[in-house]
C-alpha cells in the first residue's frame, strides 16, 4: 500500500465512490441500458484504487454503503491470501507464475 496525502485520498475516494455507484446501480437494475464496456472499466478502476490503498482503512463509509465496493475489496483480500499461501508453500512455482503473468 502507498502513503497518500489527504487530498489525494479524497480524490481517490470520490472516484471510487462514482465507480461503485455505477456498478451498484447496474447490479440493482436501477440504471437503464448499462454500457458493458463502461461497467467493466468502473470495476477495473475500483480494483486498481483498492490495490493502491487499504479500502477498509481509507474508505470505510464507501464499503458500508456499496455492495460492489465490498465485493471488490473482498476479492482483493482473498487474492492476497492465496498469493501469500503460494509464495510460502511453493516458492519456485510462484516465481514461474509471476514470469508467465508478466
């Protein structure tokens, strides 16, 4: 996780909140004719923001009110646990997987 100043965190939170709101509106059927490309981009953006900052610490209110934000934060947490397990259990495999994924 990176250390950001308060202004940057506020900008990231506003961007994350807008992306999460669109995802939630589409998921609940409240958004007429959602754009699949924009939906995916919002999800990708939210994922990238949550990879930069600890969403539970930086944006607790967003996680409380947005199902999409919670799901993405949970998926990142699960991914990190899996990666940590692979690294500790199979270090050679982890090196190979990193090379392949780059």
